[in-house]
């Protein structure tokens, strides 16, 4: 007695998943990244982070390999997201100074830091279900 097991269906399905991983995943990552980018821009506006609009305008999304990379290109984006000094988020390292003085625009200013005004992390967290749906749909076609 012989038992015959045909794996052609399984192999066809695995091949289809592999195709979707290479092509569909890139498109899904781009779509998911744009959703997070747009939400981050809206978060800036809703928190009244907008002064010149430079931070909002610098938020970009790109696909690099199997990752979507979303964030601002301005150098102060992390300071807005996590705050600075003694007022900053405890999740990141900050200065231990109680206050400091700096010179800008012909004037001296003294500060003890700024509180966090997260715009990027909430954009990701608030859209995680949609991101998972988009990626799952792309991979399981």
C-alpha cells in the first residue's frame, strides 16, 4: 500500500506569498508610511506645534528594504517629540541642568527645557491596526 501526498497546492500558495512579499509588501509599506506621515502632520497642527510650518513640512516617509521610515528631516524634531531638560520625557536621556541660558536673535534666553509634544509616536500607535491590515492584505493576496 502506498500513500501519495501532493504538495503542489502548498508550493503554489507559498510561491504566491513569496511574490506578494517582494512586490506587494513594498507597496503596503509605502501606503502604511504615508498614513503615519499624514497623521504626524495632523498631530503637529492639533497640538499647536506649528510656528513656521518647517517641522510639519519636513515629515517624510520612505521605504528602505522591508521597513517604512517616517520622521522629520529637521534637526529639532526629536526635541519636540520627547522634550528637553528637566521637562523632557523620562524615556530618553536629558541634561541634568536645572536651567541654562542661550543667545538667539540678539537676545539671551533662560530655560529649564520644554515638555514633550509627541506627534510621531502617537501617529504610529493610533494607526497600528490599519497598518497591520494593509500589510496582512498585501502579503495574503
